[in-house]
């Protein structure tokens, strides 16, 4: 027996489709939602005013390790 097909196979058209996954998310209370939105507005205002700093993954990791 041969490992290869006896005739050359035609190439087939392929299509890429988006994949959706289901994830559990916490539902925020009204107070938590308002605090989150206020914090986001503050952060956006600071960034617009040029008061933001570039993300440093190494420094972030050091702080995260200390918090554990």
C-alpha cells in the first residue's frame, strides 16, 4: 500500500470565522459601577492632560508580587 493518495487532491477553500467563548463576569452593584466609571473618567482626564506614565511590566510585576 502506498501512503500517498493515487491522485493529486484539489485544494479546498477555507474560511476563517470568529470564535466566541463564554466567560463568567461579576455583576457590579450600582455603587461599584459608579466608582468604576468615575475612576475611568479620572484616568482618561489624566491621560488627556499628559499626566500618565508608560506601562512598565517589570515594575507592575514587582508591585504585584509585594501585594501577595
